């Protein structure tokens, strides 16, 4: 299911552009499970709410229902960035020509994700899966490398400075790392990671942990 097909079948009318940007960014950053035709009515219902605060809250809750490992902070920042682009770049030509928000780390990632105008670039998770040894590197390095890939693939100009990504407070997890906040830029070094403890005899519990994007402590 492609972003183009979701937008076409949704009959979103004046909200089609916002739905397209939402779906494009969500697929690129969080992979295909973040979007579906069945979940599109919830996105459109949120976009129809009477004020931006209500829209942002509803979209963040919806996104976390699709991507359970996503923190509330990251979900809200993602929503804010997508809605800002929807307001300022009504066409892809304007989007590709616009500078990303250099001081906003998640805004940088959203702008990189939206470079996938044709909808056939690797999502972050797909990109890491195709890069041997990717998860041996700091998650900020992975995010920056994927951002470079998205800009280079789109041919939309020079890659912007990505130093703001150093401000992310990250817990490393499978797939997109869990962003739990922002702070002063910090040098690359060790970062926290979380592994879930499950009963290996309970296959349902194992499957549920993997579905929620959790690493499992196999060495228990």
C-alpha cells in the first residue's frame, strides 16, 4: 500500500495534502506499519478538530497507537513538524526548496523523510537493515546517515547541517531509537538501551514485545 494510494482512496478533499505529508513522513521514519487505509479515517477526524491544539493532541495519540514504542515527546514533535510543513509548503517544489528547521532535531528528521516524494525510498528501519553493522554505531550516527541518504536520493540540494541531532536524548531500541527529550548538544558516546524481560515459554509475550518494538534480553 503506497502513500499515493492511501491519499487517493481516502477522498480527503482539502486535507489531501496534509494527509499525504503525514503518511509520507510516518512511512519513512516509522515504516509501513505506521500507516494504513484502515487508520486513515482517524487521521482525517483529527485534522477536522476545531483548533490546532486538539489536532496535535489527537494526531500524537493516534501515532502512538500505531507505533507503541514512540515516546509522547517524539510523537508531539513529529506532529508539530509535519503540520508546520503542511502550512508552509503547499507543493513538493516548495518543500524541496525550503530550508529545514536547523535548531529542531525531529524537525530535521521530518524534513529528511519528506524528501521521499515518490514514496519508494528506504524507511529508516529498512535502511539500517540493509547496512551491515548499522546497529553497532551510535543511534545519532544512524539517524544522520539515513538523513544524508534521503537528501542525496532526492537530489534536492546540499545536506543541511545535522549537528542539532546531538541534542536528542535517546534510548536505543530496535527500529527508530526512542527519543525521550532534548538537551544541550552532547558528544557521541555510550547511550542507554532497554531490553524487555519476558517468559521465553510464553510465545505470546515474546511476540507482543517484538510487535511493540522492544528488544528482548535473550541472555537472562
